[in-house]
């Protein structure tokens, strides 16, 4: 895993010295080697920091150029099928000087152009300069495992793996993105095409961008589209056998896990004790003996302590198990997180994930996790709730539901548990262009931001995200989460928490063949039915996990945030942060009342975490006059 930073320009160039200097802001992503390339006319720059995983020799260093020097690349990620592609390319006459997947990717483009993206199996974000066609190509993997930010202006484009070096390298002032800010408060994450800064965007998953270096024109296109994939659902899905589907899923997972076990650097397994990570360990143990497994434990909090279940899996599959106690986590860790995450993000599980990655990085450079299983196979609790509401809504016209919900919400306390269910019942469930998150709704944001119109905006998902042309409700729900919550929360958390410690995390569930299988072959009745969730995956788990394993549990890497905020240091830290904040004007009385309600059994933990995350981010990156603070 690595970090990339670069620019291309049509006429006027950027400040090249700034870019060269700011490569070091990505050193945590790649501490093993860093280098850059600057064209003779200084209109093109490619910077790179390397975390050596495949071919640990200098032959795998980047930027990497073809023998003709007409093509150059900086690449962050892993191409898992690079060995198969290499054989194909050799048969077509290509020669190789290394064992790295970077050289395979470079030659794949030389041979097939942008069509090479269809052939790649992996997680990636890369920039490739094609002097022959006079263009720069940026591309990102299908699920969005690897990030890629970019800035464009009048014949210029700059790009990076993270915001820090991009923000520091561009002279233009950065204005906070109000839509992204509202999306953050309402959903807990920044929308997929945007960043917290108004003029910096993200390349969305499955997309590539071409910048013409001769004309300065830019175009974007998709090489993979989930919505189009869903429309090709197989007819055989209607009569699919659960046993046959479980068999196929097992075969697909075996292939995916086996490919992701290939590494020239030490490798370990993340084991939360849940179904997904336990399945990964079970299958990986078929191909590799004496696996190293790692988990975070909370000895003083039985509800969140996964020790028992992780040990059960470790014993069954003979792993070398490592436990990390997390009782001593202090809230000041949030101040470290906002540096590495660059943008505010609400997911308190980032804390144990960050700590686990830190511990694992002492022993290995590569880890395998179970992310993606919930979105692909229907694992979230809100699926059952939404399915029930959808069934009930068929008996009550939308206009009546909308009117009733609107008026009921006006009289209910803002932080009452159950508000979200009433809000959802008043939505048009045929179009998932609303938030299912238990974060701040528009009324709550009004109170929090004291009705400041310049900071308030309705949350809107892009047309592509909300118009999933599929009648099946479960498919729409899971596709919506795959395109939003997974890519902008789960995968952001995994990338930033791991890269902060120079650790690469691989997710076998996100193999393109498994994604295709989940959305085109698995019927919804084998994902969610009533209160049953992740039905097919649990059928497989029942077959290969210990009989005493509790398949109904859902915990994962998380912390007891609501309990922590009742009293003690966490409570006091949040109280002081809210009270002393001098950034944008917020209703401190409202926020502190939310905190006080924790003692009465309220569950405002994630909302409060989102607010303090934003405060810490603002203090770290923004001056009181709303100008940017320097990172260096």
C-alpha cells in the first residue's frame, strides 16, 4: 500500500516545490521508499511513497515508467490477479523487469488502454501518464477501497491519496463544503463525490477520469456500474437452491481469500469474533497454517468484549492468537484520528480499528478483514426495520404518512428514541433518497446550528445513488449502503486507520466475483426475511464454524460509546470540547443537554461523537477566521 500525489497541467503549472515538499505528508502510507518525477517542462509531477508488499526489491519502486518512457504510473493498492495477467501479457510479447503488480498494471494499460480496468481484480487508485496519447488517466477500484481526491481548475488537475498533501500543495483558498457538512451531520460521513472542501472532489468507485494534457479538457466515465449490474439479475435467482448457492459462495470465498494471502511481507488476520471475520479465518486456514489472528478486547465491558468468541475461532482453526486490551482508551485519541482521517467522520469503531491496526503493524504489514459482508448479504439491523415499514406503507398512502409523520415529529422531543422510525415511515420508500442513519435530522441540525441558514441544507443523494432501477426493496437497500455507507464510512475507516500505521488491509468479500454473485444470483429472501438477516452467509457459517458459535450475534470492532459518556474522563472531555469551541457558532446548551441525557439512559453517543469529531477537526485544520491552518 502506498501514497500518491501529483499534477498535470495544460498551460500554467502548479508550484512544483510545494508538491515535492508535501510528499512527506504521505510517509505513513509508504515509509519504505519515496520518490518523484517531474517532466522537463514542469507541467507534470508524480510523487510516491511506498509500502513494500510485492517484490520488496528496488525494482518495484515508483514512479515506474515503461522502457520507452512514454508511459508512467503511480499506483496505490494491490492487483490480486496480476500473476494471471502477467502470463497473458508475456504471451502477447511484453517483457518484465520485476515481480511487482505495478509493472503488470502498467503493461496492461499499454496493451489494452482503459479497457484494462475491466480485467483488474483488486483494490486500487492510480494515476497514469500516457505521453503517446497526451493524456493523464486516474482510476479507482469498484468498491472504493482505495481513496483518490482531485482538484481541477482551468486546464489544471492535481490528485492525491489523501487531502493533506493536496490542501497544502494548492494555493487556492479552501472553502468548507456546506452540502458535505450537512451530509456529515445527517449521515456521519462525507458524500461519495465530494470532500469537506468545496473545490476538492473524490473519484467515485468504479470510475476513471481522463485529462487531455494538450487541450486541458477533462472527462469522466464508469468502467463498472452497480446499477447496471443489478438490472442483469439472473432469472434463475427465483428458483435458486440455498445449498447450491452456499456451495458457490464457499468456492468464491476460497478463491478470493487464497489470492489475498499472497504477500512477500508478513500477514495477519483481523478477528472480531463476528461471523464475517470468523469465516475469513476459517477459509484462510485451509491455505495457510499457523495464522496470526488479532482482536481488541474490553475485559471490563462484557457486552463489547469479543474475547470468548475470538478464542473459540482461534482454537478451532489453530491460530496464533493475539489480544489487545482496550480498557485504557482515552478520548484524546480523537485528536490523532482527525489528523489521519483529514475529514470528520462519525464512526466510533474507528478507535478500536485504529488501535488494532497499530498493534498489528508491530508484527505484520498485511492484514485480512471481513468488511463488505453486511452490505452484500444483508447484515444490518435497519434492513429488518425498513422492510417492516415498507410492508406497512403499502396499506397507507404516502401523502397521509408524510403528513402524519411531519406533525408527530414536531411535538416529539428532539432526541427521543424512536424518532427515526417515525421519520422513515413518512418517507417515500420507493426512492431511497433519504438517510437511514440515527444522526442529526434537519430539525436537530436547525437546533444545533441555531437556524444559521448559511450552514443548513437538505441532504440529497446524487441521482445515480437514489435512482436504483430495481423493484426489489432489499436489493435497493443493500445497493444503497454499498454505494454510500460502505464506501464512505467503512472503507474510509479501514484505509485511514490502517495506513496511519503503514498496514495494508485486504477485504475478500469485495472481490468483484463475489459482488456480482451477491447482487445478481442471491435472492433477497436469502439475505433478509423478517428479523432474520444475512441468511445465506450464516448457512455457510453454520457449516464451517464451530457448532457452539453464536450466529445471531452482531458486534464487530466497536466501543461502548454511550456508556463512556455517562461520567468520567470521556464525559468531561466532551463537555469541555463543546463548551470551549470557538469555530462556527453552535447551540452549546442543546449539545450539553444531549450529553447530560446520557446519565438518564439516552443513546446520543454517536451524535455527540460526530460533534466532537467535527470540533477536533476544525481545531486541527481551520483557524478561528475560517482560513486553513498549515499541516506542516
